[in-house]
C-alpha cells in the first residue's frame, strides 16, 4: 500500500494544476491517469482543434478580402494539416508524464477504482490518501439510436487521415459547429443536424441565428428541429434517417451532441460520493458528499462552462485550500467562452438573457460593427456585438460578440469586466490605434 497526502485521479489540466500546486507546497502527491497524459484538451480537444482552425481562419480572412486586395483563396491541404496537428499532439503524453517525473511527483498509469475501505486500486497497485481529487473529465456521448455502433466521435474526426467528401454531424453545440466549420473549409459537404430549433443555448439567440446563417452561406447544410433516429451502412457510405422519414447518405456520421462524465470505473458509490447524469455533486469548496473527496473540471456537475481554464482555476484553488486549510468557497471570475470558426461567437459576463430578467439594473446595447473601421478593414461580413451595461455604475458587465475577431475582443472585455473599469477608466487608456483595443471606448 502506497500512502500519499493527496491522490489526484486524472492527468489533464485541472489535475495537473492541483498536483503541481500541492507539490510546491510540500505535500506528498500522486497522479493517476488511465488514458493519455495531458488530458482531452491538448490531445483530443481544444489544442488540436485550434491547430486545424488556424488554416480555416486564414482561409476565411482571404475569402473576405477577395476583390479588396487578394485574388485567390488558399485551399486546405488536409494531410499536411493533420501532420502538423500530430506533430504537436504526439509529444503531449510523454512530455506531461516526464514533467511529473522530473518534478518528483508520483504517477501511475491505469484504470482507477475505489474500494469499500476507501483505498484505490490502480492495476496491481494499492493507494491510500488523506484526500482525493477527481479530475477525470468527460468523454464523447453516443446517442441511443439504431446503428449507434456506426457513429464516430470528435476524437475520430481530429485524427482523420483523409477528410471524406460528405459528413454528418449530430449536434450543433460547441463541438458540432466547430467541426462543421473545419470540414466545410476543407471541402467536405457537411450536414449539421440539431434536435431543437435553438442550438448553443448558453449564447444570445440572435447572434446564434446570425452564426448559423453564416455557416449556411458558406455551404453548410444546417438542419434544425431534426432528430436522427437511425444510421445504417449503405455500400461504402451510411444512410441517415430522421424521425420524419427524411434520409440522405454520408461517408461518415459523427456524434457531436454532449459529453459524459468519466466516472463509471471509479465506483464512487463505494465511498459515498453522490453523482448525477451531469457529473459529481460538489459544494462551494468543491467537496463531494465524502468530505475527503473533491472534484474539479468537466467531471463536476456545476453551472460554470466546462472549459480548460476553469478546470485549471479549480485545480489551483484546491491546491491553496488543501495546503492551507482555508475553507473559503471558490469564487469564479467572469469566464469567456468562444465558438471558433471563420466567424467566431464569444461571450463573457452577464448574458443578454440574464439582463432581460433585470431591466431596471441592466441595459443592452446592440451594435452592428460591420461599418466600424476595424471590421471594414478586413471586410468582416457579420460583425455584431451586444454589450450589457450596469445602469447604476455604468460598468460594462457582459458582452456577446459575433465576428472573425471575437476571440480577441472578448478577452479585452474580460479584462475590463474583471477590473470593474468604467467608461472613464477606458478613456484614460491610450491604446495602439487603429486596433480592436482602441474600439473599447465606443462599446458603452
């Protein structure tokens, strides 16, 4: 039996943040990982996706400038793009584990399972600890339809040797919309299917509609209020059938609706940890119903967006609280979220839906940015922002933006919101001009 102060199950961004933070404070720590060291984000998620997206974004900028200084649109070379992605991801597992070893942090590779006595089994190894942190994340969810076995996931998409001529994506959330943008830019015919008429519910509905209109204009076959009920082989393709009897054939069909907490193998019921279909239940200190077990990252059932920086933030919080005994509840800052593509959708702070419930407190300004210099310069065809202002203080407290520059603008606004900057504060800044940052003074 090997004994530790803290054992962390999950070697992704959240678990690693906790491990290094606790180790730096002198605690005896171990990390357990059953899959790829580094977790989903650098191996099969945000990092490789953004590598592919770099070419997509460059193509989109070039398309917008046709007739405005450019005369041809670059085409995506899928094999070369995939080689670039693999050159990055191939180094992640060994580099991550090597970092733990160099730091002197114990690490174990294998499936972890709790025992009734509160210990943990990893392969042939038995571990015990004063406290445990579960940071196992989520994995792609396969819908229970006929032909489920023929479905692929985002993991498969991000490692395709060749991109098929025709694909179907089941689900228009973050994953579905982003993969649609990539595949469409690379020349594939894309069917983006969503069960309701309102995908991306966390974002402003008007801007989601605008985004889907852009995808449609770019050639994506967007099908809302459509339920896929069956996928069956059809020669060397797959026939997709909906609840209304509509059908078509695709080379590959990907499940891109939702993800599932990775908790089955842990047998949390043996240690009295309560879970839901959304993940592990925690209190304000990220503590589960077993007071010696904590949970962070995407595996947690909480309202905050399931994003890599949030997991890292929670890992740092637990490193502080477990090392010092501080019982203060975690306080989340404003959290920016981005849906990437040629046209990006980004949001931070108070949403327009929240603002609508308190009209005496908040005012929403809806601005068409397409005629602003920053967006005329790059010929952005769909630039729009909704800014939420606190009517009492005059502070910007939230924003949702649609544009090819949304990821940059939302980070500037995140800085403004985090620092409670007023219009006067922004006007006292001298920023490089003309840039996106110099536009901040006009947002409220």
